[in-house]
């Protein structure tokens, strides 16, 4: 016996699902990941429990975040102004800085130690800041925000300049 949903809609039976027979339910045919099917018991059904459509909705804010991250619009510059500056409104020139997350360093490493090490490797304009977890969690390794001049890009991204096992990822500003 098949269950009828709201407005007489055929929702399928437990046997339909087990036997992998297609159901005429629009929810069963949905492939967008926003609709799921859940079993609901019905004591009068001999074939097993009927199904009821359960819809999971994402918040509008989460949906916008996913759209931005998938389209890449959050990190791209949409335009760059070309009009001559006035006395009251003018742009600030972008400084040539590379920034990265550097992780998997020994937990006793300090920002001063890392700055001295990278300066000795030939990098210029080094700025290091030791990162701490916001929720107070303690890790067995240390992580740093590391920035340097763009002139040192070839040294900065040379894996031979970094200690073995260190992980470096471009810094993502949020």
C-alpha cells in the first residue's frame, strides 16, 4: 500500500526504496541536495513505513557565502579607479607585501626567532606574528602570520629556504 501525502501526492513505500523502484514523488527525484526523505511509521501499512518529504533549508547568509566562494568574487578586484585624485579624496598606493600562514613549527619558536631566521635567508621586510587559537585551544605546534616585501617573492616561495616539514599557505584576509 502506498502512502498519500499532502494534496494526494504519491510518496512511495518502503518496498519501493528497498527494491530501488523509481517513485513518482518529486522529492525522490530531487538531486540538488536540499531535499531528503525520512521514514515515518504507519501501523496500518503492510509494506513498511511510508515516506514523508523533509526539506533542509540553508540560511540566506550561508547561501551567499557559498556563492561568493564558488564564483571567486570575494577576492577579485572588480575595478581600479583611474580618475585624477583631488585634495579631499585620493587613493593610498598598495604596498608590495606578501603574506602567508606558516604552520607546523616547533611550539617553542618565537616571532623574533623566525624573523631572524628569514632575514638571514635573505628576505627583506619580514614581519612575523605568532597566532593563537580564538577559543583557547592549545596545539603541539606553532603557527605564524608572516609577511615580507614582494622583492623577496622568489626567496619567500623557495621551499629550500624553509625548515623541513614547515607548511606555508597564502594568507586569506577575511
